[in-house]
C-alpha cells in the first residue's frame, strides 16, 4: 500500500527509531557524524515501504560526492542490495533487524562496483548481479550473472508500440528475483564519445509496491550550498511543496549547515557541465528518440502508462518524494514534457477512424454513463494501482505516437475517458448488482467493440443479466465462482501480503468461452476483471481500502476489458 505522505512520514519515523533508538533521544543516529551525505548519521534509514537506504560519504580526490545503497525487501523477505557500500559490523547488525535474507546484490553500472567483491565474499549464498558487460570488466567478483542487454519491464514493448532489437527478455536466469516486484530497465542508448563504448551502462529499477525509482548516475540531486534538504528542488523547479509533496527538512533528513566547498563545486560541475554533455554528446544521435522514450516511460507514468514514480532514490543527493514533484524533477532533468506527450497520445487515439464515425451515440456520454465510468476508473486505480485511461491508451494503441499535439478542446478528463472507452478496440463492459432485488448482475455498459463482438444493441444489452453470456447451467455456476473469487480477493487484501492483495483482485484470465446473442461461441483472451465500488474522487481511495478490508464497503458491480476475442464457430 502506498500511504498518503503525512501517514508515510509517521511510519518511517517509527521504523527509524526501531532500527536506531538513539534517534528518539538525540534526534540523530548513533552510526556516524551527520553531514549532507548522511544527514541523520544512521547506518540504515527507512525511505519507503520495504525500502531502506545506507547513506555514506564517498570521496573522489578528497571531495565528498556522497553515495547511497538501497535495500529492497521483497514479498518473500529476500533482501535485494542495490549499489552496495562498504560492509562493516554496524551495517551487518542493521541488516539482521530487517528480518530478511540477503539474497541478491546488484551493481547497477560500471561505476558502482567498488564494494561488490566484499559483499560476494561475505554473503556466499547471495546472487551477485551486474549491469551488462560488468562480469568481463570486474572478473574478481563472484558473479552469478548480468542483467541482460536491452532489459525492459514486462509490457514495455506494448507501451512503446515498437519492437526494438533485443528488447524482449530471453534466457532470463532462473536464480533472479521476481522481476514484477523489482523491474529493471537498461539505459542502452549512451556511448562515451572518446572511447565509443558505454560510460555508465546503467540499469535502473522500479519497485511498484512503493512506487520507488532506484538510480545511481541516471539522475542525481546534490544539495544546495546551505545544506537545506531539497531546497535545490525549489530553486530549480520553482515549486514550494510545503509538505504537500516532498517533506523538505524533516526528522529523518535534517538540514546540516553549509556544504563543503569541494562538494559544492562538484554539484556545479555535474549540473552545469556534465548533464548537458551527457544529454547532448553521450546519447548517440540515432538513439535520441529512444532515450526520450525511456525518459517518458520513467517520468510520465501517471499520464502515459509507464512507471508511476512517487519516490526517487538517487545514489547521489537528496531523496525526492511526491508524485507531482517527482514528475517535474524528472521532466526537467531529461528535458521532456509529460503533458505534451499525453495530449498527443490522447489526440491520436480520439482521432483514429474516419470522420463519419466521430460522433458517438448519446448514451456513451450521458451523465449516467459518465458517473459509472468514474466509479469504474477509480475502482481500477484502487485495485490495480493504475490509471484506467492510460491502460486503455497503452493496450489499445497499435502504433507509437511520434509527434506531440496540443489538445485545444481542453475537454473534461472524464469525457475524454468516455470517448476512449467507447471507441477503444478493446472490448469493455460492466454489470451492476443494484437493479435486481436478489443482487443478480445486470449489464449496464458495453463499448462499441464489446457490443459488436457479442452481437447486441445498447438498449437490449443494458437490461440483460450478465449470466446470459454463457450457455449451460454448469457454465453459469462456473462463471459465478470466478466473479465471486474476484470479490473475495479484494475483501482479503492486506498490507501484510506485500500490499499486493488489491492489485491481485484485478484478476486476469485467459481462454474463457462465452456465447454471442446468436449463440455462436467466442474465445476471450487477456480478460482483465475488477470490482466497482461507489467512489467519487481519488481522496476516497485510502478510506475505501480500509473499509473494504474491514468488510464495511462492498462492490456494487464489476467491469472488464478484454485483450483479444476469437470466434470459434
């Protein structure tokens, strides 16, 4: 579960005090003196749900450039170590307090490998992973394997609409962690102009459960010279978050006073010299579009269907929190605009088809339909953690949008959702439990693709018991068990199950046989089913999660979108 920032803050402070009780007494950790590269002086600091960091000074030519290791606790309690720092007894003791097993150690780029050997020597049962090419460069490390070249999260190819050479994962090592829990993305578009080879060759990672992005040198966030936490973000973006987004100066990231001269000079060099050099000269010219595509996937998740980042943990500099702030920070760093991309994708989708078919029948945009679609979309967000509009644009789009457009109509977002749902090539339908005294499910929505596929007109379809989509009583019973199982999964969703219960409630099924109005049989593949609740705004979601888990809120219907339909006779 991703808690609101205010609640998340309290939970992190509580966990920090468990790991180091001196924080409650002295306001700082007992591990080391405080400074910008370890603001709290702790050996481990909780950063997000099941995420911890080990913040350390790191000296390059006597200049502290800082370094941060991240520990991710997976749902099976395996610990993943990202960008390891030096091992010492306090760190080993702190890791024991996480009640997990150090199972994987990742050196994510060519530069963050200094301590890999000592971790491999100490944790002899741990799997040691490197970025592509690192095994050859650092043969002294006891490597298990490498993250494969061109590594992408599952679904990236469909999101981009492009099949880049080598993009699909092949021969994945069976010793690797569940990559749905920690998703890798290889930055395979850079080259050192002086050597012709990659410079960092970094693999970045996303932790969906906490919506956390882990980076080493793909992004950095060095502090302002006065040492005020994340004040540089306000300077660069012009955003005064006032605790609504990032915490700024707070209990686990206090202000530390003036930053040393060498570190201040390093920040200037990285921000003013290296970043433009990297973006303009280290990204191969023929790969610029691909780099922008990666940047949009990472930064624009709430608008484009990629990663939805709410916490950025860089190896160098301050952690950034808050969905809107993370998006703006990444937009600026990579010189992109998520709003333009989303508008272009939406305009492209709404304009598909010929002009004769642009006018929708009124029932697709009626107030009753809009109200129900809002409940469908909010419920999808609740159970799946994704924006329904983004999913439909991504999954129903057959080609990549290469050009950006402005949507001059400034249409209401809900009306845009209604139009996308109606015209989507993905069959979409729903039923409710409200109109029949016995609670029997009756269809109340079907988009054009669904009605065409099942052979119905709107007026007859929205009065049809949904059990009519199967033929025999045995099939009716089997279908009802499936629907009940989806409701049951949501009811039993708990944070102790890795916060995945709600997401698992949005069940996906394959090879379901259904019947059309004319009794012809059809085969449904990629059936994505979720519960619909009586929700009216995103502010209801946290309350709804608790109410559902306590049995105080029940589903009022269910909805589905289908990836593929095949006729069997």
